């Protein structure tokens, strides 16, 4: 073989080895990504369906533009999960705790404070009083989760936007911009409300049982995605639970009612594990799994619809005047 031919052959071999190396690295990276990817409550399909069903049930007493925005609201159901890519580190890092709350970690705190920072304060006080042997870092806000707080904050944005819409209509001013804001807030809110209806987003048992396990539930990681993503995508559509969602109800105390809703989800954690143990979440599953899951999806749509309706009604109330902030030099008053 001539020198030129040997060099050409070696060059081709080197290129082939390099190509195979790149493929191997890509496969390794893909495996690592799949292993480390966060669980997304209800997956894309479940979030879209929950928002869609709620939007289809908006009553005629609410603005027409919102009732016509079913497609946009449904699309926005998974939106916060689109903000969880490692490529946007600051965004992902800041909002990861918004998707869950481990209620077992705050069983000592009843009622939960209505404000995010009051909640932080209680957690840090608990952490300071906890011995090293009892894992004080379990009480860090990012470990406990902030699910009800982001939900109420987005709810507040929606109510404020509804108020602005009413004012603009009364003043005969253009409303297109605020309509767009309302649709976005309504869809955004739907994501967190849907997260709250998934029992595994309310518990330390979110992806395989930990601690004492008298019932022999699975301890392997994977039940979370198996339930909310694979099972739902393969077996359930919006029409399967739309009939379970009723006319909206005005919530007299939205925060308290929402905490009650989260606690109801938490009470059903064992049910998810029992279904998995019985094979109900594999393939086509079982009738019991179908009934349970459709009811949880319907619960998410119902709470979302109730919050939209309540925000609309409350937006008609006059805003109380803000008290003047106390002067830094003023004497305290009793």
C-alpha cells in the first residue's frame, strides 16, 4: 500500500473514531439529563387538559374575551415547566420550590401564615431550634416548598388585572393590553393549581417511599413521572373528566380554601402508592387508577375555575386606601 493510501486510510479511521466518540458522549449526556430532569406535575398533557376544561367552564357572567381564550389558556398550562431548563440557571433555581410543598415538614405550623416572608421567618425559627441530628436544613424554604405562596401571588396579579379591566371599561378606554395580561395570568395560575391537585407534589414521598414503610410501597425513583406523565398521557384526555367539573364557587377565603385543597391532596398520597403497587399505573392501568386520576385532574380544574371566578368578583370591590407608612423618626403608637 502506498504512503498516500495509508495516510488516507488512517485519516478515515480517525474520523470514524471521532464520530463514534461524539455519539457516545451525546448518549451519555442524554442519559444523565433524563436521570436528573425534574418531575413536571401532570406532564404536558395533564396541565393542558386541566386548563382547557376550566376555561371551557367559564360562566357567561365573566368577560367574553376570557371565555373565547380557551386555546391560549390551555397552551399556558405547562408554561412554568418551560422555565425549568438548566440553560436558564437563575430562572430554574429561583422557581423550583414553587411547584411543591412538603406538608409533613410544616405539620407543626397551623395555620400557615398568609405571606411568603412570614412563612420564611417561621421556617428559619424552626431551623434554628432544631438539633443537627434532626436535619435542620429540612426547614429551609427551598426544601419545604412554596407552592401555596406562588399560587396566591399569581391569583393576586389576576385580580389586580381584572380590576384594571373594569376601570378601563368604565372609562371607555382601550382594554386589549389588559385582556392579554388577564389571559396570561389565568393560564399561569392554572399551572400551580394543577400542581396542587397531584398528591405527590404535597409530600416528602414525592418519588419513591422514604422512611418507615409498613405497606411495602415502592422505594424506587420513578413513580412520580409514571403516574403524572406516562399514565396520564397514555390513558386520559380532557373529555374524560370534564363532566366532573361543576359551576364555579366564590371562595370566601381563597388562601384558607387553597391550603385545605393541598391538604386533601396530601391525604391521598397513599392511594397513589397503592395503585402503583397493584399495577394500576402500568400500561392501560386499572379502572381504579382511571377513576382516581380523573378525579384529581377534575379537582385541579375545579379549584382553578373557582379562583378565576373569585378573582373576577373580588375585583369589583373598591380598593381600600393604603395607610401612610410610619415615619422612621416618629414615636411608636400604642
